[in-house]
């Protein structure tokens, strides 16, 4: 026998093709895989339209593996939503660096639009009604968290103009809500371009603030 060939010309066992070995994931790797698969499916089909069976099949595992890591579909969904909410909040608050108040508004608008553009699946999940509770609450509570960051900026601006700074939270909610709802519309429209959307949002917000009355009045017949 020479060079893997027997005297009779047959191949030796060393020449037999080896079967591909399946690489075993660590627990952390499997968890990340399930999160990524769940994120994609929840974005495409929503919570109700996604099953544990489908998640497991996409991951190439059995259903008990999903239950082992997350306790079920609800647990997986809650972690996916919590992760997305934290990412969006970090992006918006991280964008609010020093600068002119108008520039801060631009930074906040761009941060939300950036998230929608780069994490479309995540935003689709966030704006849906959630069937389960998350540690960070709902999309509305996330908007409230972002508004709290803006509130501090508005409070300083109100004081400088002689306005009642106690009203800063109201205006912060209004501003952030306007940007968030426009973002939901832009999620599918994608027109005009991101920078143009940000410019128009800030145009409305800033010029509204620039001409703000210290004590706004109602001009219609209804007064209460």
C-alpha cells in the first residue's frame, strides 16, 4: 500500500470524504442568534404572526432551546423590544451634545431618522402595540424618556426668555412627539431625503419657538 492506495487499487479509509462537523454554539452565541432571528420575524410578521416553531426552525434548533433561553415567545419578544428601545434612547440622548438650541433640535431629529434608516426592523417592532410588558415600558414611555432629555434644554431656553420653565415638559413632549410621528410616516414613505425631513421638522419647531408667546391665548370661541 502506497500513498493511500491499497495494492488492489482501492482507496484506504483515509481517503474517504469526511462529513462536515456541526459547530456547536456557546450559550451566549445561541442567545444572540435567537435574538437576531426573532427581531427579523417580529418585524416582518408581528408578535402574533410569529411562532416559536418558526423561530426554532430558522435557528436550526428544537423548540425547547428557545424556551431554555427566553421562557417562550413572550420572553424573546420582550428582550428584543427592550434592546431596541435602549439603542434608540442611547442614539438620541448621545446626539444631544453642546451647541445652539436649534442645532440640538437638528441633532435629535437626525438621531431618530438615523435609527429608522439603519435599524428599520427595530423601529417597526417598536411602533407596534406590544402584547407583553417590557422593563422599559412602551414606545410612548420611550418618547417620554427622550422628552425628558429635551426638557432640560427647553427649561434653560424658557428661563432666558422669561417664560415659565414649569411648562418645559409640555413643550418637550410636543416636540419629541412631532418628530416621532413624522418618523413613523417616513418609515414607509422615505421621501423626501432624510436631511430634508430633518430640516423641515426643525423649521416648524424652531420658528414656532422663535415666535413663542409668553402667555399664549386662544382666539376661537372655546376657552375651556
